[in-house]
C-alpha cells in the first residue's frame, strides 16, 4: 500500500514530528531526518492503521444497517 502525501501534508507532519521529537527527547532533528522517520512510519504503520480504520468503518456501517433494518421492521 502506497501512501501519497501532498506537499502541505508532508510539511505539516514533518513540523509535528520535529516538535514531538524535541518535546519527548529534548533533541532537535533536521528536516531530512524527520522526513526519513515519517517515511519509515508510513511504510511500517500505515497499513495496520488503514486496515483498522476499514474494520471500524465496516462495523459502524453494519451497526447502522442493523438499526435501519430494525426501524423498518417495526412499521
């Protein structure tokens, strides 16, 4: 699975990652290192997060359909 970020998204996530790294480890990292970390996170974590989100949405939709079905059965 390939995740494509817009330049704006990449820049915003890089900024957040630099901030998190500084807050958590009291160290500054370069934009280059932040981009490499972000790429690694996306490669390693995105598929699991995406699949979890899909499963959550499927469960939500299933629940909504059950509720709708029950609503029409009563009439």
